[in-house]
C-alpha cells in the first residue's frame, strides 16, 4: 500500500496546537537515564554578543567522547518516562486506550516526515506498532543506510563534533557562572523534554533533546515547564557566495524551522564558522520569521499538512496489536511511501521492550 507523496500539494494549514512540555529527563555521559535536570544547560547571552568571538571548535577535539549510535536510538528513554509518569498521560478507561495519545515517537520522526516533501533523494524507514490503542513509531536504518553511515568521512564526524563544542561556548550548567568551554565534549550527555500537542484530531506525545533554557538564576525542581523559554544552538559555514546562500535558505533553515517549530522554540542562535572551525560571528534567527521569508523554497503549511495526512494514513491502516503485526513505512529516493507488514514476533523489527508491555 502506498502513501502518494510525489504529487502532494495541499497547502492548507491544519490545526496544530502549541506544543506543551509535560515532562523531562536527563541522559548522562554513561548513557544512564534519570528523571532530573542533571543535564540541563542555561544559555549565557553575553557569550554570543562578542563581535569577534573566534571560538575554536577544534579545541580539545582529540578528547571528544562520541555517541556512535546517536542517530540509531530506539525510543526506550521516552517509554521509560511514560512508565514513570503514566499518571500525567493516562487515558480515559472508557476510551479503551491506556494513554491519552494517538502517537508516541521522537520529534525527529515527525520532522523526517515533514521534510520528505522537498527532498526527492531522501530515504527513511519507520516501524509502527499499536499497543493499548496508541501507535508507537520508531525509525530505523535499512542495511544500505547502515553501510553509508559506516563510511562517514572523518571530516563529517568533525563537523558533527563542532556543533557540540559550540554549545560549550554558549551554555553553562549554572546561569550565574560563565560557560567553561575547556570542559571535554561528551556527545551522549543530553537533556530531554516530553511534549504533547494536537494535530487536527490526533494527539501527539514525543520526546526532544533541548539545547538550553533562558534564565537569570538556577531553576529548582520540579521545573516550571510552562514558563520556560527554550533556545536552539546551531553552527553553519560562513556564507561567501550566492550558491551557499541559496543552500542555507533552502535546506538548512527549513531543517531548523521544522525542529524548532515542533517544540515551540522561537530563538535559534547560529555560530558561523570558517573552513577550519573558528566561529567568526554569531547571529540570532527568529523561527516565526524564517517560515515567512522563504515561501519560494518551501511551505511551512504544506509540510505540516503532509505530516497530518501521513499520520492519518498510518492511523487508518495500523489495525493489529503489536504482538500480531509490525507495520513498516519506507520512503525510497524519488518514490512514494510504501507500507508493508511483518509478524509481531519479528526479532529484527520488534522494538517495544518487555518491561513496557508487561
């Protein structure tokens, strides 16, 4: 069965409620999960106001602790939060659903779908199962994609590490203390929030990594999530000619907009670096402005509508329970999205852990 992506052109903006953070957790340098703010970082504004920052993103790069499987994560961390906070998302017993959510996933799963409309070469694969009335999505890598990841050039790994290093210059563990960029980078460390929103008649529950928050003093737990202002940090190559400007506006800003829109962020801080990893200038972008400035490259309305219609397609077709059928949705280059099925006991594709379903 196919979802017709190739001729999708519906630009009506569906109802999308403001994403609401309803929980949080941390992942430390040893990949240990904890229901606290131990990995929460604060944005330090004065660090981004320097006219000539000259931040060296290579400083200490030989000591970087990389998370080689960062892009291959299953959703166990989100499931663990649900298990520990089911009272916050529990459904009405009369509805026949355990959770008050139609979908559980990562923000990245949603943005992957949204971006599919504008990149014909894009390919991805997602598994979907139904458990107690809610659909769980987990992206995974095909064998071809795994092979390509294993062949990532050294330079590409460096570029990824530069982004983490930039955060060390602008973020701090305590807002009263300036950033300490000399600290080694551990790419596993992360602070996550769990968000809930409504897309038309579908309730979405998803986790997202948060770079930092704005605050003048340390916030004590429990966090006042409804009052927090999140900040997203990015790096990009210094733009030197028109071709680079077009690429930046057409691809990178669209990617940033999707990420930030899904968690209600309106401030993106970008460090523009040269070819050897020295940040020469820092610029702030308004997410709401981004979506209005580049309609000739991409449509915010159409990408959200694509997400809405694809999730409706998934909801309409995923009927069996998780132990009966696992549904595979795959997008290949220059193609539509294809749905196939595998048995629920497939060792290759099963992803809900026993401790969650028991």
